[in-house]
C-alpha cells in the first residue's frame, strides 16, 4: 500500500487550520478463559507524537478527494486489516481541546462477528499487508487512550447499549442460528451485567424478532433449541442516505 | 456583530484544503390558512457565490477556537436570531461533490415551538440585530436549495419521523398542556399524513407518556380534556456527551 499520509506533526502544517480525520469503533466478541463472551474492540498503538506509544482508535486523515465513508473504510483497512461491509457514522467530535492541533474527527462504527474478524484479517494478511501495532481490548478494561478516544468509546458503548434495548442490534454479533443462552450472553456482554435467564427467554420470545428452528445445539449440555432472526437483520437503516452512499471498494483487492 | 467570516470564495483559500462548516435544521410549526399546523423550517437566502440567490440552511464556518456546538449556536443566532437552548448533532455531510470547494458540514437540529421562535427573534431584533434574508418554508414545499441542503433536510425529516414513532419527540413542539386532537395534528404535520383519531387516542393513552389533567380546552367546540407529558421531556439524551458539553452563551446578551 503506497498511500501518502500527512503525518500529524508534519512540518508546514499550519496551526490555524482545522483538519478532518476519521476514526472507527469496531465492536466484536471474544470468549475469555471462562468461555464467557466479552465485548472487545481493536486499537492501534501510536508510533509518533502526539501521544506516541499510547493506544488509539483506528483511523487517519480524510483525503481531499475522498468521501467520509470511504476514508473510514480505507483507514480502518490500512491500520487493522478489517473490511466490514458497512460502517455507520456515529458522531463528529470537534472540541477545541481534544488534540494539540485542531482536528475534527468523524467517527464511524460497526459490529463484527469474531469469525468475520478472523477471515478479514487473514485475507488482508495474505496480501502481504499484515497490520502492525494492533491489539484487541476488553471494553471494560481499556488503558488511557490517545486524544479523547476514551470518551469516544464511552459514547459508542452508550449508543450500543441504548440500541440493544429496543432493536435487534445484538444479532449483528451472532451466527446465523443461536441458542437463547448464547443470545443472552451477548446481551450480557453488551450491557455489562447479568440477565435473569427466565425473564430474558420470556422477553425475547414475546418480542417477535426470533424464529424457532427445528435444530438443536448438542454437546456437553442438554440439547438447546436454535433460533434465527425473524427477518433480514437491518442493523443500520440510514433512510435517504442509503441511496446516495458511494460504493466502498475493498482496499484488499 | 463584528465577527470576521471567511467568504466562501475568499482569495487565498487553497483548493486543496478541506474546510469545516456547521449548518442547522430548525423545525417548528406554523398554522396555515385552514388553521392546520404545518412543519416549517427557516432558510437564509445566499448573497454570494456559490449558489448566489438560492436558499440555504442557516450556518457558517467553524472558527479555529470554537467547539462544534458553539459554532452551530453562534451561526444560527447570527443568521436567524434563533437561540434554542439545545442543539443536537444530526450528521456530518462530507461528500466530495457536495460543494465546489471541499467542505465538511456538521449539521445540528432542534425543535422550537412557534412562541419560542417569536420570542427569540424579537429578543434578537431588540438588540439591533434584525436578521436579513430569512424566511420560513413548509418542509413539503421547499425550493431547490444550495449545496446538498435538500438532501440534508430529507435526512432530518426522516430522523424526525423515525423518532416520532417511538418517542415523545413531538412534545418538543407542544405547549405545556394540550388536547389529544392538538397532539394528533402535530404528529400529522411531522408524518405528512392523516391519522385515525380513534386509533391515535387509543395508542397515546396506552403509551404511558401522557397524564390527564383536570382542565379542559373550551371554545367553539365541545370541551376537550388537556394532557401533559408524563415526565420531564428528555428530547435529547446524549448520555456521556451531556457531561462534557461546553456552555452555550447566547449571542444576544
């Protein structure tokens, strides 16, 4: 990859100019040592000032001839190897004090299943573009991040938890079929608290969002029925914006 | 008001620089000749290129030392005299083709009751700052606007209509107490279609969002019971962002 990037502290960058950056919050699930799913996100270690050595959200500068969505996809792929099919715009962060120079960051987010993460990173690496300085962190155990990125993650978590309450957003982290216990574990990971299994089962079964399949998960426990989402999951309905979005070219092709 | 503003076509503005602007969509209600409430918004006629003579959303450039929220409040007040107590960030529009030069616009929005509009404009005008070239337009009868502002309004309307479906957002346009017929008219103005009065009454009464008062609206029709919102209306819960917001100083003081 031979894109020219403007270093954050490039000589000649005027201090009286506001620059536009993009950053991305990617939520996924990883099972911990106790086999419980944990909500995780990828961070990139900075290798230059400001905040040299600290972890930061994946991102980079907006190119002059690049749409916002495309910049988010490109910088995410360049820094992490991740190529989600869709990134949703989350919020624009632009406080004067958030960076030593004036930077407005347009933040995007997406949910990715663990198998999607693994497949995308492997495809990216096979192109000779193994991302460096990337690690996945438990959202409940983050270090101090560069810039205002802790605040950005807090906001993204709050939006995710709000969405989880009234929509099928959690399905974006599930396989095609799943047991109610598996779904409950995902909600517990998102919400950061335990849910009563009987109450959860009743609420989900009454919600009309799931369809009972005739299949069962077997294994060490007694067989558990598998469910699937009721309709095609629309995790990100952008209304009129969807029609005008530019095509995202995968940067791994 | 003696702020320096950078003209859109200022000599010396480099064409390879991305600039950041703010724009605002303010929804209010005005009664038409048939006494039906219509959803309206204020537009400002441009007096320079690009799009000289066309109507555009209120807005302006982000100052280098100004937070995004503050820029939205300031430019709205300067162009229209409106000073809503809170503006919610709607979306960042940044397509390459949306303007002759590269401009990323952070768009804010708010709902204002007609009496709030009148009071704010009057207070602003008494300071000798009567806004010029401002007019209110029915959202269903907009001319061709400058830049991508028709698309921005479409997106804001879509978000408003989505919100109206599951929240108490419409209460932001209501007086402290109101009849169910008045509330239905507001929903009809937002949604752009007629609602069945009996169905509407049943849904609202079952929603738990309203409290019946002991007062009635009297006049030409038979007395109609007045309702009020069940709790303090939280039209814009921003979660963790609320704690970090800067104070908005009214530009009319």
